[in-house]
């Protein structure tokens, strides 16, 4: 299903006057409003293929109907998102859930929607039918070299699929860990992981990056072999210049200061990419910005400051991706909301008066420092984000248009209610 141009234009016309008023009002007090808008225009956030269907919990899965039943349909869904917001111009695939039968054809299809392929993801947290060795006790860290070899071979296969599609990064997230004290020798588990990753790293094309994702707990509950940013950074440093740490917002212990982690990883030149989501308790995978929007802003504040300090381009310097799961909302609407929340936080961070903040820090002026940050956070930047969308040919209100055109009903008509996406 494609978004038709006429409906989009009518929608924008209807909202144009109100949007102009709001934009004029906010832009009046922002000297570099044009610069902010053009940065927002370029900022793209990749969509994970596994977030397009209804996610489950360990208690059940309530299918949302009309889910994309094939890789082609997943691309179609991301194409729809991108047509609505012009901010989701990339898709991240998970192998083997998304193995392309004909890579050239899939690449052409994606290009017809203006999409490219973001990082490819390997899966050694599930057993696949016919697989020789089980991942029940882990993969790259496993005590049995045969299991490790199989997991390494899978990652190399994922790189090859990515090369065929034009991806430039491999994301490795391991479920490897233990649930009981004594189950694992920590040092051996870490060393096995390092050796396995070295073999994978050796197969990376020159212009590729390897993202090492960490997670504090789950599916195991006593230890995770890559459990925090220190362990991931250790691995990335030992592997070499193409290896980086990937921060998934949901993968920390409660109340972790993620913005500080981000700042230091950037300082070390080892922050590779992001998985955005939000959470209250653990890896809840909720809509970005739905629970802790101030934290999201503070993270972007560090990102903007740190990327500028290193001369990194905001749009391309890091891998930006959503990693969420939706079991209540329509996944497409949820993804639109996440992208919007991310762009709002980014826009707010662009408004922080860096010179004044530096000055306040130098003078230990705590009150002023808080004022500066909260002034930016409390500015309603939504008209700036909407203006960036409008200039890119997207909808002023993507969720509103999705609703007005009854897009889910149309997808159900096309695909049927029983269509289920691959994934967890
Ligand atoms: C996991 C991790 C990782 C992985 C994904 C799979 O966040 O990014 O690829 O979910 O569903 O929790
Ligand atoms: Mn993730
Ligand atoms: Mn996760």
C-alpha cells in the first residue's frame, strides 16, 4: 500500500495555517531556527524489521492483524512510515527472520520507497530447525568450540547477506549468560566471546562497523557475558577500530545514568549506535520518550555536545535505530510516535545554549546550568519538527493522516487478519 499524493497534500493544506502560526511563534525566539530545521530534515532513524508485527510477552501474543507476512511487506510498511514522516529512510534486518531470496530484487524494492539497509542483526539466541548445535547454554561464549564455530559461521553468513543489500554494519546482541552462581567461569566465558568475535571481525568488509550490544540481564538472570558498557567497550577496544559499543536504552540496570555513559563512550570514539526505546522497569521496549522524555533529552544533549566536540555529523556519525516491541498499540503508529519523540529530543538538544552552559559550569553556577537545560527542554519544538517534515514532502501530522486514511484497515484488507510477522 502506498500513500497517495493527493491525500497527503489535502492533509497538509488543512493544517497549514495553524502550523504557520505555531512555527512563527516558536521560531521568533530561536536565532538559528533555520539551522535546526535543516538538521532535523537530514536526521533519519532506522526501523527494525522485527518491530512491525505485534510483539508478545512471555505470557502471550495478541496479534494486531494485517501484519507484514514477508520481507517485501515489511519493506512496504517501512516505506509507508517513511512516506508519512520522511524520517525513517532505513530498515534493519534480523537474520534468519528476514533472509532475502533475491537480494538485488529486495534492494530495488527498498529503493523504490527511498529506503536503504541499516545494520544487519544476527540471531544466536534461538535455535533454528535443523541446526546441529543448541544455543541453550549460549553461543559465542559457549564451553563447546563446536557451538562457538556454528555461531561464528552464522554471523559471517549475516555479514554476507548485509553486503548483498548494501548494509554497512553488523549488530551482535548475545543472550549468553548464566542463571545460577557457579554455572559459568566468567573469565573463560569472556575470553571465548572475544575469540569468537575476533573471527567475525576478521570477516568484516573494510567500510563496515561491528556494533557490540550489551544488556544487564534477561534471558539469564545471574550474569550476562556482555552485561554492561564496560564489558562491551573492553571487547570493542580489543577487537580494533571497526568495533564499537551499541547503547540500547532498555539494557541498563534501573536508574543508570545513560547520558554519562554516552558522553564517555563518545570521548573514547567508541560509541557506534543506538537502539531507542523507553522503559519503566527493565527492557520494556516501550515507545521512545513515552516514560522518561527528560532522560531522552539529556541523552541527546550529550550526543550533540559530544558529536560536535569530535566533529561528527549528527545524521551519519552514529547508527540511529529504534528497537521496540508493541503489544498494545498498532506497531506502525507506535513507530511514528517513537520517531517523533526522538526528533523532538534532538531538536531540544540543538536549542541548548552551549556557550552559556559552559560559562555556568566554569562558575559552578548550578542554578543557571539547570535553567539552561530546562529552558531548552520546555520549549515546544514540535512546529520545528513538523516544518522539517513538511519541507521533505511528508505529512504535518503523520499519526493523524494514518488514522484519517484508515491505513490499518486497508492493510488488513490486503493481507488478511491472520497474517503474522516473523520475529519474537
Ligand atoms: C534484544 C536486543 C537486540 C536484539 C533484539 C531481538 O535488544 O537488539 O536484536 O532484542 O529482538 O532485546
Ligand atoms: Mn537492542
Ligand atoms: Mn532489548
